[in-house]
């Protein structure tokens, strides 16, 4: 609903939404173009059910909890895991739906954000109606439901990104980025607990698993669900480096000299982690460095130096390049989803990415790949412990390096901070960039969640 009032002698339009249960924000401009979008608004729904779920607290977990719980996998534990996921998914969805309801109405009615809202509400309504899981048959049905939901939500990231860019002048950039960071962190959290339960169910149903009250996994097992117990920093850097180098070689052609990747330090450091998270971050950092060096067009490209440092509680990975540093007009916006000097080009590129996988890697149809590049051929070889698990490198290698979405760094930081780590960049203009990725080595840090709807203060 559109209402007008006067304040300080100027006409102000108050945009009131039927999406939620409260009025939305005001804007000091005639909303002629806004009104055209009102037909895209999500339908009205009663707020009482959502209020009930928003009132619940999410229960965060740590990598160590996932490991300990999954090591002794019995029928009772599997059903307990299912019921945890059954209540957590709608709770975490409800908080994010409420966040979207409190956005300015003109933002909610953006067609891309409206579609995400509908996907979230559909998933919320479906999952909140799942009854207590008591048998293995109940669990099988539940697993089919959450697997279908994960597949349907592959379109969420590109739609959110396009919606945010199209609405970048309708909210303060810091508020828009706060919304994106919150909703992406929550999305990672839901996929972690859902995919962990699917992996545990797969393990429980495997022919080599013999459940009993004292059953434990084989000590040599590399994975507990989706958690890689002995994630080796050096191996991940080498695999990501090989994949990104192969991609860039196919994209730039055989006449372009690519930098080598030099690895040093505590390269044998291991820690528990979700492998695809680390692969995404390292892959993005290395891809950025290679691009910067190649586009600087130096006759003999200097190497990219990767240093691994192991401390008592952390592992730090430094990626150092001599690619000339980050341009001055780009530097203030490297962590922003909504602002930057190349926003229009990013929006156009995003239209070519209909889906992003659970690892937030871009999926590209095969005929869009550079000549000679095939995801099936370019996937990096897996170690013995990874053979039963999909690697995000298969989708990383399908993305041409010149398809710039402007999301790699901010998404990488969301991943790094999710398990209480950090990602920092230091740019030396005219020389290069040092990126510092810090990872908690012990796996004892809880996932970093926004516990309740976060947008009330916006």
C-alpha cells in the first residue's frame, strides 16, 4: 500500500507491505517506477506461524561436534540427527524470511528477491510440517525432501546477487551488505547440517557399515559425513593451483605465460574442515592472483608465493602475488556485494550463471566453456580419502576467468568467518597483494550465526 505524508515541507511516500506484519521504510522520491514493481510482491500470508518459529533460537554446532557425533553412528544417533535437522532448518529459514520482510518494500518486490522469498517460504512451509522422525523409513522420506530442497535452492545465490545489484541505489550499501552476509552465512549453515545428515545416512546405509550400540567408523576413514578429518593445507593448495592453472591456460591460450605457484612453510599441517569450503577460498585467491599477473603483461611473470604457517590453535595461509595491487577505484568495495565501479558488468555476467552449486561455485553449461576445457577432464585428481566425495574443483574448473561476478572475495570471507576464521587482504599499489586466510585448527569453534532476524535495526 502506498501512503503519502508531509515532513519538513517535502512529500514522503511510506511504502507499506503486506508481505510481513509491519510497515517498511520510507523514501524521499516519487515512486512511479517502484509502483510498477508491486505486482512482483510475494503474496500475503498470516504472520502468526512465522512469529512462532522466529521466536526460537538456532542451535549452532562446531566441526568437533559433527566429528564426534558421526564417529559412532547408530540408528538412534541417525534418527537424532534427523530430528535436529528437522527443527533447525525451518528455524533458520524463518529468521531469514523475517529479514526479507523487513527490507524496504521496493526491494522485496524486485523480481529476483521476490523469487528467493518464495523459495524460502515454500521450503519453510514444507519443512515445518515434517513430523517427528521415529524410524529409518521416516528418515529416508525426510532425506528425499531435504535433497530436493537443496537442488531447488541452487538458483538462490545468482538471484540474490542480481536483485542486490539492481536495488543498489535503494538502500545504504552497508545495510545491503549486512543483509547479504547474514543471508549467505545462514544459507551455508543450512546446507552444512542438511548435507552432513545426508552423508551420515549414506554412510549408515552403506554395505560396509554394521550399526550397533558400540559401532564406530574405521580409524582410517578420512571423512565423517562431510567433515574431512585431516585436511592438508599443502595438498589443497596444490590441487586448487593445478585446477586454476589449467583453466587459465585454456582461457588465455598457449601463447600466454602463466605464473608458477611456489608453496612453502608448514605444508604438512592438517586440521578438520569441510573441504569444499577451503577449496573455494583458495581457488578464488589463486585465480585472482593469476588474472592480475597475466593482465599486467610482464614478459616473465613472477611466481605466486603461498606460505602455510601452523600455530597452536590456527593455520594461516598467505597468498602473495606481484600483480600490481588492487586498483584504487576498486579497493574500497572489495568486500561489498552491492557497490563498485563495475556493477553493471557484474550484473550482466550474473545473467549468464543460472545456478550456483552448494559450494557456491558457478555452474556453466558445457558449450560455454573455453575451447578445449571439459569439467570431466579438468577436475583435479582426488586423494584416497576423497574418492567417495564430490569435489568443488569440478565446478571451479568450469568457470572462465574472464567471467567476473564480483562475488569471489566477499563470498570467500563469508566462508572463512563461518567457522570463526578470517580473511584479510593487504594491497600494495603498483606491486601486488598479500591475502591472509586464518583457519581454526582445532575445530572447536561454533558456526558463526546471526541467531535472530537481524534487519530490525536497518
